[in-house]
């Protein structure tokens, strides 16, 4: 069950999901209600179902907004339940899947912008979903997660041959590593190891491979004619999209060679950009099959003919959110009535002093710092200086007691101290993650040829163990980590074994 604390920890800055702003607004509103509520315990208890429903929508539509620590906690909880349900092999399999995800993530980072990066992203996402399933469904979930990868691996060389005229060997090593990892995972769940593809000759020629389909003006004219016939019965946006595609293709017919191919690709991309409008009109969906004729001739991936449109997804999202908002409004009515009765029982409240009101108004300014600047330490320092100066000048202008006003200045300082500590902690977490990843392997520290290799290896292991100990100190106490390193390494060794960003963070 999610809590207000879970909602407060969400970070939507990296989320690009449709309509996520509406969900964020709903969450901000319930947090605002909570902050203004005096009986916070009653509020959270009464609104528990709504808070959980909002958090569930975040998990479904914007999972990247959930802090990594919370995700790991949730996954750990799921694993614990799985162990209780079926002790033994299930726990080992989950640990193996976790290990596979980490290994695939490292390989993906080594091949940015490649087809391999895309398929690994999908595979990791599928394996993560598999971990959330029950014990008995885990092997099935794993198999489902790797099926797209297996299909891709079988056809990638053929597709590259069609698209490029040769096979791209730049990610060969990465593919071999992935194949080995996936094979090991499938062996664990009792599935046969996929047969490796036969390597094509380096020049990309193969007797069995089909020649690249030819993009001809005759084919383009045929598609134009069929689009013209289709457009006769259409109206509105569908008619405009079909007419636009037809005109783009007619313009391409005036060219030849590479220019012809590029203009056809541009026409196809324009058509892709308007796919949602086509999918909304059942009469227009056959246009996808016509455009796919050209895509096949270009040797590229065809457009799926049946995919839920963004508009339909957006509609479902908003309907779900509106249902939650209705429940929230009903909850607010209950809370308002509770507060009314409570106020009647307590009697009138004492009026806030001018000192308290001034402090609260200035502290409220902190909450409206733009989200993208909240973690900027320079902005925090400037804002703190402005608020303290304003507080001091108003106290002087209004003839207020400096002694009594001191509590307000202290409250502002404490608030910014907490913000700065939070920002520094997030930066330390980022550095910590990179540092762990950059931690050298023993073999990298040991020369390939050495008469005294075992002694060197023992020394390397000692170096890495010291670095791991410093990592353990770093997140909570960087000064302690720096002191530990200085006690176990000479300055020359620190220069050799520590990345620059770590040395700067530790002020070494």
C-alpha cells in the first residue's frame, strides 16, 4: 500500500508519457491537501485508497518517476513473497534474472545507437516484468521476455543484408556475449539453447540470401493509384492524410536513384507521423498495407496494422484518472466534515502572531521554486540570501523585535540546509553508482605476463577490497571515505586507481 511519503518521492522530470501532466497535477493536489491538513493521520487513513490508486497509475504509465530505491524495495518485497510461497529454486532463478538484467545493461551501454541497444532495452524490460510474476509463472515470463530477442537474433543479419547490402560486424562481440547470457538463462529454465546463426561471409554475400527487393516507379505508381481509389470514400483527417501521402509519392516520381529512394522514405515517415489519425478510421486502415508495399521494397520494418492508438490509450488513461479524482473529491468531503466537527469541539484557535505569519509566508516561497531548479545549489543559495534579506528588512521596517524574529530566520536557514543536504545526497548517489560500475576488475590490475603473477593478483584483490570499503562509507560520509583511502593508499596510488569525479567529490 502506497503512502503520501511515496508520492512525495516521485520524480516526473524524466517522464515523457502522454498526459502525465494531468496525473502529476492530481498528485500535487492531494499532497497540497495533505500539507494543509492538521489531522494528517486521519487524512492519510481516509485517503489511503486514492493515494494507492494514484501511485499504481504512476507504476503503469510513468514507472521512471519512481525512485530506484523504491523500485528495489518493491522488487525485494516481491522476491521475499516468492521465497515464502516456494522456497528453493525460485529464489535462485530470480537472482539469476537480476544478474542477467545487470549484465545486459552493461552490454547495452557499450553499444549506444545500435539495433542491439534497442532489443536489449526491450528484453530487460520484459525480464523485469517477469520478476513481478508468481513463482509458477516465472519461467513462462522469462521465455516470453526473451522471445523478441531470439527472433531478432535469427533475422538481424538477413535484415542488415537487405538494408545495407552487407552485415554490420561492429556489435558482433556484444551479440556473442548476449547470446551466451540468454542461452545460460534458458538452460536454467529447461529450454533448449537457441542455435547460433551461421555467420555470413564478410563481404555480405550468401547464395541463400534473397536479393534486395527493388523499389521501382511502377510500384510507386501502383501504390499512388490504390491510395487514390481508397481516398474517394474518406472524409476529414483520414482523407487529408491519404491525400498528403499520395502527393508526397507523386513528387518523388520526378526523381531517380538515391533521391527517389530518399523522397519515398520521407513520404513514408510523414505517413507514420499521422498513423493515429488513420487508425481512428476503420475505412482508412487499409492504407497501411499499401504503404507497407513500399517499406518492404526498401527492406525496412513494416508498420503493424493493428496497434492501439495513442488517442485510445490517452482516453483510457484519462477515464481512469477521472474515476480516481471522483473518489478523491468524495474523500475530501468526508475530511472537511471531520475537520468541521473537530473545530467545533476544540473552539476558536488563537490568532497567529505576525512573526509566525511572516515566517510561514517566506517559507511558502521555497515551494514555488521551478522544479528544474530545485536541485541547483546556486539557485538554493541565492534564494536563501534573498529570503533572509527580505525577512531582516521587513522586521526592521515594521519595528519588530529582532530577538523574537530570530526564530523565523533560523527556520529559513534550516529549510535550505535540508534542501542542500538532499541535493548533495542525490549527487553522491549518482557518483556512487558510477564508481561501482568503474571499479576495476582484478584481471585489469594484473599484467598479462609476470613471473610473480599470484603475488600481484593478491595485491590487486587488496586494492579492490579497500576501494569497496571506501564505497561503503561514501554515500553517508564522504569525509570518512576520504580518510579511509588516505590511510590505505599513497597519493600516487589514489591518482592511479580513482576516477577524477571521485577524487573531486572526496576533495582528494
